[in-house]
C-alpha cells in the first residue's frame, strides 16, 4: 500500500495552487527593483502577492516583509529586543529570548508583561492554542496561519511572523508582519529591498507560491476544513486511547490545532515509534523537525512539567486537507498493533 504522510507540521505538501503560481512566476524575468517594463512586471507580481498574503492574514493595516522563512523572520522580530518567552516556544524564538515564562501542564502560558514578551499562537508539537494578550510584543503565528481563523489586525500583537511551507507553500520563504507604526532594523543589509528592512533580491517565485497557498488555505477554512479535521483528530484520539489510561495526549485539556495530536505512552520511546511507523509506511515525528534530524526528549513537554524520561516517549501526528479518514484508520491499526507488541514484550497492561 502507498505511504501515508502524517508530518504536516514539519512541512505540508506543496499545494497545486502554489505549484502553478510558482511555475507562472518563473516566466517573469525582471528584477522587482528594476525600473524597466520587465522589472515593473516583477514588482507588480511581488506587490500583488504581498496584498494576497495580507488579506489571508487579516493584516490590511500591517506591513509584510518577505524573508527566507520563519527563522529569519524571528531573528528580525526578536534581535535586540530582550523579550521573555516560555520553554514551549520554537528554538528559533528561544535563541533570541529569555526563557522566564512558565507553561502549565495543559500547555497554557501566563504573560504578566505582554509588551516585553513573545508568545506563540499555536504549538507545533501539542497543537495547543494560546490566548494572546493585547499589546503582546511578538507572536510566532507560523503553525496557526492557514489552519485556524486568524486576523492579525484583531490580535493586538505588535509583530508576528509566518512561514510558507507550513500551509502548503514552498520552503525557503516567510514573512515578518509589522503593525502599522512598528518597525524593525534590518539584520541583512545591502540593497535596501523590502523598504530597507531586509536586503536581497526577493524570491519572486517562492513569494508567489506563498500567496497562492495562503489564499487556498483561507478558502479551505471558509469551507469548514478546520471543523472536518477536528473531528478526524478526535476520532483518532479515541481509537488510540487505551482503557487503562497508559497512553496520554499532552495538551488535551486545551483548545488545539484541528490537525495535530500528541501521543505519549510512558516507556515507549518516541524514536522507536517513529522508526516502527516508518517501516509500516507512515511518516510521523517525535517532535519539531528543526533540530538537524536529531531525536531528543521534547523541550515543549518538559516545559509543561512532563518528566524528561516520559518527554522522550511522545509521538506527533499531524495531517491536513488531503488526508483521508481511511489513512488515519490505517495508521491507528498499525500503531495499535505496534503498541500491543511493545506491551507484550515489556509486560505492560493492554
């Protein structure tokens, strides 16, 4: 049988709309900074894509600055700001912020000083969604954008950032989102592109693909995709749950992304599960993929109070618009069979 891809939070499959937009953009030969007709055509495509991403983000009153991805956008947002963050944040945020905020066992974070803090909208491993406080300095919107309804102009956040490949756009392109009147000094300096905030010729094909993917994701949300995926996620959870409660689902008590499920069976290493499922034809992960391919105990779960030994036993299942119920049922069958074998080998109750 064909393989099943269930690691969408690491990178989502390229949407056909994005592929088509990128192919068309590759025929636009001008540099967006050139003043001749070809350059003006490239500039027109660039600005149309910027407008489409702003529309999808609900960011009509914000500035969109294109970058090479969310990691660069995070650096641009956070460099020199001295902000506080929690241990559930992505490494790209924790590298620039002081880890002084605490997460509770449900994955929620209290922010006493929003103007001096950064807080993600949604967690890539547990799917837990945060209520962002008004006046928050910075928010990582990467996992939420295109998966849940989102309007940047209504969030009360000063600065946000997003990535194309998390919602079905190409890898290697992202954006910083700045509320009107808020600015950031360039980290990459040179030609003065992106209103002087990010030098370097813009990745026109990638940006066009990003815009097409963002618009397609918003269309899916308008047609009830979040509700459909939530039902599929909850059905999968009920299938994987065992009668004795040995298997846990971190963040279960909180509002979560519709298509993300964290599964933790103490004693059964996440790395082992990933390999077993890979051999069975399913691509899943033990956490964030942004650690150079390393499998390690989840810092997110440790920040939620999970013991380090147990934090190394988590599995993340993430899926999307083209995933079918039959594929999730096949995964559940394979995973339950593997768990049964592990329980038998280790004398665990079923």
